């Protein structure tokens, strides 16, 4: 599978719109020139022709002129509650194939409360939660302290700091005021899960069209099969699971009790990681099962990363925090890249695995006319 004309689509941090009143970390999830150059180099090393396009308002005209065979999309978007889905919607209108999840999955995953509602409907373990439009709304009776407060539609730990963990009514109201006004969006409040923080990525696809529900045999039984056979039945396709990675928060327990924006950006090259995380085999299989289940019910494609907390007060039960269908691909520092490297998959190999997953999903072959599914 070589010889395709590939366009890398991304939003560079240096090109982000400048506007008064934006939070200081507003563009922290955008990409660097170094990351884009590494992606282009990796794709070219895979035998393809490659060009980069900024994912802005001029993209439509540039793609009509350039007409790539497939796009490698990592666009985060700039504005709007479905901003990560904007470029994929444009690509579907132009009928150009692209890597990664489609419009609905990207819009859904960006909205953390909506994602949690889907997970809850599927009886997948996620912390109890409540959303707030303002600081004065009443707290539900079942929302017991400590709680965790964060923006509803941000990535890269934006809005997350040690202050996100609130233990009193006064702390809750103060943090709600900060999130709602600083990020101009709904605040998500979750029951805080005290325990180890684990992230697990995967590359590949469920065969056929991703189902947005679990197989019927997983309902009304109260049981899940975390064996290899059970996982195979759930995913029904080719997936490569990366080893679970644990963030070493011990050196930062006085300043960052959680995987904060500061750790993900300012200290990204200094934070320690344990990968593979020291976890028993049955728990790893459970995490793989849950990762595949979330990937499936959200309707993801090609690549994703799922973040968990292991409840130290409940036999290390895993709770799903969120899924990221556009995981970072910065060489050496992005979680998925670190996980892949731990099992001998280089950055170049990882990028081409994602690209080849999309090529196979679309059924593309070099020199053949592209016919996209509806």
C-alpha cells in the first residue's frame, strides 16, 4: 500500500487566531511545526507523496486544487462546540478520504458530558457527573465530595490543575465560576476518583462499519467476558493495543495531584511515565476490553486513546474518564507515541499504521478510482 498522494491537515499553534479575552491555554491543543514536519517525513518514508495544508477557511479551495488521494487529519479546529468535526465535514463534502474518526464521533467525543451519557447508557463505568451552566446551580444529592471540575469541551488538560479537585461547597463554587467564565462553556463536575491514572491507545478498526452499541449478548447479563475470546468478540476486527501507560504524579503531588495542563505542556519533556504500567494481566485485559468498547460505541476509526482512573478505594476498579479520537502525535512526548515506542513501534511506523488503517478501511488501491461509502 504505497504511492498515495497524502495531505497532512493540521492547525499550527503559530497560526492560531489572536483575540482578546482568550484563556492563556486556549491554543494548547494545537500542533507545532516540528510535529507536522515529523508527520510529513514519516508518511514520505512510507513511500507516499505528502504535502501539508493548514486547516483554516482556505482549505476548501486548496483541497479542490490539490486533490489528494487521502488526508492525514489532525485538525483540532479553532472555534465552535464541534470544531474537531469541521474539517472532516468538509472532506466528506469533497468526498476525500481521511484518517481518523468521522464527523459524529469527533463532535461527540469533544463534548465530554455527551460522551459520558453514551457511556452511561451502555453501562460502561464512568464517574458520576453533573453539568453546570453557572456557579449557582444546586448540586445533586448524589454528588458527594471530593469532586473534580473541568471544562466540557477542551483537550490537553486545559482548565485542569490542582484546584480542579474540590472538597467543599465554597471550593466548588469558586472553580465553577472560573471554568464557566474563563472558557465560556458548561462546566463538567465528576466524582473524583482517587487512584492511579492510566491511558491506553489503540490503532486499527472494528471490521465493517463501527457499531454504536455493544453486541446484544453484553446486555441484561450483568457480566462481561474480559478473556481474549471476549475481546475478540467485541472488537470483531484488527486492532493493535498499545501497552497501558501510567503517569508518575508522585514528584508533583504537592502541586499537581492530577495530569494537569501544566504537566502536559510546560513539563511534557520532564514528566515520568511507567510503560507498560505495572498492572496484573487480568486488569490489562479489562482495560483493553473497555478501550475497545468505548471505541466502538462512540463510533471511532483508525486510532484513539482512552484515559482511566483506577479507584484505590474499590479494588482498583477502572473508571473511564474520556476518549480522545485525535490523540497527540508529537515525537517523543505524546502519550500514544510513548506507548508505541515501548513495544518497539517507532513514530514513523505508528504514523503509517494509522494511515494504512484508513487506506484499508476505505478499500483504496493505488491508481484505482476512489468510491466512498455514504
